[in-house]
């Protein structure tokens, strides 16, 4: 690496001078492109607004409940849903379900094993909603009116963490959506996998920092990991209050 | 959420008793499925083993250099490459390049903006390697002998962070690979996006914790974020020493 | 194109001599790699075994009925399902459903427009199977016992023609499947899009020529188009009788 | 299928009356949505404009040459490229290359075997263009000025037939493209796989019927198969003359 080093050193110098890369001031200097919401091609996308994450009887509440309460996740999701409906932004929900045949998979990651073990997001059959109402796989009651208003698009379930295995990208494109306001559960798993996959699919993604929450485990803070990655990868990152203000400006 | 709550509470109780979900002991109790390396369908995959990340003159050294040195990333990558070649595991490298036309993109995330701004991974033309030799986009010199041995598969470049825009998944499947030992740069960006996309594509993924490194910025530790997410999402996670031992057992 | 022309002309000559490229004998000479079915990693995949295609009251019967009868598609699908169950091959069904929100899409291709217009594969709601039983979206009665035996994996619906918008690829990989015996409806639309997408995802695909059927329109023979493309693209192509014999050899 | 049959029969009747589904008049009655080209989000995409298909010394000329001449494919591609440049439409080229490591794949379809066997699209190395100039993998000379004008986006190579293994979709989305005018080689293989994958990715696709060509083999007319499928699947289908007129209207 000899030939280009002078040019490159000069590039680095310029970057340093502009404050982008000095460790001590880098975040302030990190570019913050932002997403300019526009009425005709922006949508709200919410992952896993389901009881198993958000209800105190949900099977994952033990690991995510503290983070849900700290972030006021439920109230913030309500604000996002309600504002989106008020200003006529299309809303898409990407749920997480497991059917009996999914439990026959030959392998999985750590949290996949846990989810299967504790019956998270379980449904009886892909073509049967018996026992669904009020179950851990069902919508959190406070969000259900927004999801079941006859306008919200409920996609097929994602099956690991990302939308690679469902129709979210297609549904967004078939409605002309290019920009996504992203929220839901859980921050560093399904929400982040949706963020990354949507970015790879060429969407502009704005992540709502406190309309999500994550597992807190010893030495592992899922929400912090998600925010670090969202700050670096997403096009925009802001809290619910700021996001709702920007959405209202579309009216 | 009334009907199923008794059953669910009992499921949670079982999980709690088995130590999976008590915050204080959860990581110890978190499932650790692991990847059982097998000679005929396991491969080493390395992301971005390039000067801009790994050489002290590279344009990103200012933000990742400290982490590269702390992890001994270069030496650990050498160990993985060398062991894979010794035991005849197929090796795949997924590089990161930007061509002049990529700088015309209409939008990008924070780190995308930074990469374009500092000329990271820049090449002159997709069909021209003038000025490539020794550039920031070129392989780190200590790894080049392994990559250019005539056997390693060099995929097309990924263009954001993940392999969605290159041929890595196809190349792996066309060689019968189902299990991936994953390392390279940088931990929470390209390496993690590869981990997530490979998991969604149905591979078993084992992440090597110290054969990677990441940006350290104020309030943002990229390596820590990556390890939190790898521990939860990947099928296996271990350091280079442990991984190399497991690879050697294939001989 | 001067430098390599001598070498290339000689390559062409060799190919011509080996009978691969002389128009008059090319098909005989076209490589026919075939798929070697193996018990642990082969599956049967069936697209759209639904009333709207296969039942005389189905909304598409007017355009596909003749082809369904000529090919004995229903009987042949029964043979494939029945043989797969007998020899314990995993079976996956990829259905086609449209929900009310799908009719709000901003654009579509010619046959998409037609499907929406005639209410093909319509369901009332993604989380509701009211009015589903016996509808055009429901399984053809003769195939239902195989699909609803508690073992067959029913994927999420594909939404245009291919499995890009559902979980088929993930479901196959999570069960260790590398080879697919492909049949169902309709030959040049969903079945062919599944063939192409599965080939791109690195599966070996064997197409069953007469366990499918297609629209016959003036100057457009869907089945013929599908067979031309399957002969060129798939790894194997054979009729039901031959395929069933090869499946039985796995017992 | 009893409950809904009366409603469905009436739907079919309506469709029949409107002429959509009577075999004898169906094509005339088949919906023809069309793509309304718009200056800011439409692009020209060309697959495989390379010597091995288009030059009389190309290794595939023996099977496609007749169709290339009948369609005036080269002249029509020139018209499309030239018009796109005149009216400032972005142009994307998706090439096809095979590197030495690709010949180590464990399996392939019929035409994949043939391509590998005759050295089609062969390059020496992914990071080396020695011997490329004027080779079968190089651009056809008459199209090169348009492709190498410093503005055309040359994507990474696709590796089987579709863009699933390259960055075409990302490149289009990063430029705000929603509508694609599709042409190139060969009609029922790479071009059609691009058409299908782009449709699944939520683009509107207009196929140019005679700016493509295909293999003609005994009992297999690749161009005819492609046109049947394009008529049914694409959003628009027209010849070069009509397409060029519509493009010129954007000026």
C-alpha cells in the first residue's frame, strides 16, 4: 500500500479536519443524512407489535419488559400509528408467527432456539386462527384498532428476523413507497434486521429510537446495540416526539 | 390476552426455572446451539480484508485501528485463512468496492455518506484495475497470498453492507456449503449484515469474535454491538483460538 | 473481437463436432444433467394446487382447463403427492392468495390485472379464513388429504409469481433440502418463476412436465413456453411416470 | 368447492362477456396495462450485450445467430441505447461473466453446462481484465461507445440468469428508478429472468420484443417462449420502433 498513500493520507487529513474521524468528536461529526418525509412515498412500518413482546403476560416480557417500560414503547407506538392515520400515511405491519412445522427445523441461532422453546409467537396452523385471539401471537390490544382498521397492510410473517421471507418489500413497492419510518419489536433483532434488509433493498429508512425496545441480558444491552447500528446504518434516527412532529408536517 | 395466559404463565415459569429468562443469569442460560463443522459442507467466509480497514494508511484506520489492534484482527484472520487452507476448507472472500457511478447514488445512510466522502474502497472502473494494486481497496498484504492462491473464491463486491447485492450465497450453494465460519471487517457493519443475511438464507453461521473489529466512536462501540447481536442471532460464536482448534479437528 | 477468435472458433468447432450446437441435432445434444434424488435432501414442491386453477368452477378454468385435462394434471399431482408420502420425502406447498389490501396495488402486469379483476385466489383477510373452505383459493379436494396431513409444509403465499415474497427457500433450507421436484400450477407463470428463483438460490430443480398445465391463448401456449424454458434452465425434466419411478427408488 | 360457486360462476361469466377469457379472443381481451415512461424514474436496462451472443465469432452464435439477424437485434439495441442517451434516461448494463472458480460448481442446469463447456463469457480472474479486450465476454463493438461513455452503470455480473446475484436492483433503486425498459440477450434466459426478478422486486417492466433474440433449437423456440411469458407477465411489451417513439416523447 505505497502508491496511493500520500493521496489517502491527505484525504484522511481532510476528514480529520472536518471533524469526521477524530474519535473524540466523531459522533458529532458523523454525517446525519436524515430522511425527508414526503406524503406520496413514505410509510410507517412496524415489526412484531405482539403480546409476547409487549404484554406483561407475554413469554418474552421477562427479558424485554424493563426496556419496554423505560422507552414507553407502547405509548410511542400508539403515537406513531395514530399520527400516521391522521396524516394518511400508509401503514404496514410485519408480524412474527411460528406454526407447528417451523418447530421441525433442523437448526437455529440462540434466540431462535429460545423462541421455539418458550412457544413464542406460536399459532396452530397457517390457515387457522383458532386460539389466536388474545394469544401471545396476537396484536397488543392498544394497537389493534390501528392494525385492524381495514387499511393497514398486514404482511405475511417473517420467520427468522428479517423481511427476506415475507412480502413486505413487494407490498411497499406496489404502493410506491421509497421511504420507511421504522419502529416495533425488538430493537436489535427483527427491527434491525428489517432496517438492514430495507436499506439493502434501496429504501431510505428512518428508525424511531424509543418506539422499540430490546432484551437486556447480562453484558448485553440489545437496545444499545441497535442504536449504535442504527446511527451508523440508517438514513435517519430520532425519537418519537421528533418523528411525530415531522410526520405532522405532511398534513 | 386472557384465554391463554395460564398456559403461557406456566411456560414462562418453566423457562424461568430452567434459568433462561432471569435477567441475572440469562446469558449463562441462553441457548448456545453451536455449529458442528463438517468437512464437506463448511466454508470460511471473510468480509472486507482490505487496506482501508486493516492498514494504518487506510482511510478508516482512524476509527477502527484501535479495535483492530486490540483484537489482533490481522493475525487472527491469518490464522483462520491458514488453517482453512491446511484442512482444505473452501474459502470465500466478499470484498467492498465503490466505482465512480456509485458516487451518483441519490441517498445513503450515515456511514455510506462517510465512505463515499473519504474515498473508501474506491476503484476507477468495474472493468479496470488500474491504480488498484496497493490501494485502499486492495487486499491487506499479509492476507493476499491466501486470497490469491487460485483457489479462494472472490465474489463480486457487496455495495452497502450485506451480500444481497453480490453472488456470495450462490457461490456457497453451488459448492454445497451449508455452514459458514464468518470473520472480517467490520464487525457491526458488513460482517454483521453478512451474518444476518446468511442466517435468513438458511445457513448455519459461526462468528469469530476476535477475527473482526469495528469503529469506536463516542458512546458507540461497534464491536460490542456486533458481539451482542452475534450472541443472540448466530448459531455459534467463539474466538479464533477455539475456532481454529475446531477447524483442525476436521483434518 | 479479433484476439481470441481463433481459439474461440476452435471451441465452437469442437462443440459443433460433439453435436451440441448444430441446430438440427442440438436438442439431442443439449446437456441433460439430471437430478440424482437422494433421500435426505430432496423434497417435492407444489405451486398453487388450488381450485381456481384445477376445479371446473375455478375462475381460471376457462383458460387452463383444456391444458389441465390434456396433461392429466390432477391425477399426476396425486401420484407425486402420494409417492412422496409413501417414500417419506418432505412436501412443501407454495399457495397463491390475494387479500383486500393487495387490490390496492398501484400497478401490475397483464395477468396480475386479470387475476385481480376476476377475484382469483381471493381471501377475506390474512388472519381470517371465513369463506375460505371450498373457495377458489382453497386446495383442490383430491389433493387436500396430502396437504393437510399435518406433515406437509404450507408456506406463506407468494404474491406475484415467484417465492421471492414468501418463506419457501428458508423452509427448504431449514430442513436441509438441496434438491427440488417441482410441479403445480401454472406451468409458465408461478411454477416457472419458482423454478428460476430456486435455481438462482442454488437448488437443483427437477421439473415434472405433465404435473402442471398452463393457459392456452391465441398464439400463446403457456405450457410449451414453460417446457422450452425448463428444458434449458432446469437441472432435470421428466414426466410424472418417470419421476415417480425415480422417487420410488428412494424407498 | 360448493359455497362460492354461484358467485364465482357469475364472475367468470362477467369476464367471459368482457372478452377476457374466451380462448378465441382472449389475447385481444388480455389486459395490456402498459408502462407510462416518466423522465425521472425510468431507465433502460440491457442484459448481456456481449460478443458471445451478438458477434458471428461468439461461441453461442451457432444457436442464436439466426434469431439475432431476424430481429435486427444489434441495430435495435443501438437505437435503444442511442435514444436513451439522447433523452437523458439512465442506462444500466447487466453483464454475464464466468471466472475460473465458477467452473468448480458442483451442479448446473442444461444451458449452464453448455456455457461452461464452450467457455462462454469466460474471464481470467475477477480482478484482472487481461485478455478481456475483444473477447467473447467483451461488449459488442457497436454498443461499446454507449456502455463506456462514463455514464452507463455497469453492474456486477449475474452468474446464472437473473439479477439475484448482482447489484442491479440496488443500483436502480439508489437512482430512484421504478420503471425499466428491458432489452438484451437472450430473450428467454437472462432477459426473462431479469424481467421476472424485477417484477417481483416491484418494478414496472416494459420488454422490447425485437431488441432481444434467443436460441432456436429443434422443437424449442426461445424467442417465442419469451414473448409468450412477457405478454403475460410484463407490464408492457412493444417493438423497438414503438418503444423509441415513447422514449422520445420524454424529451
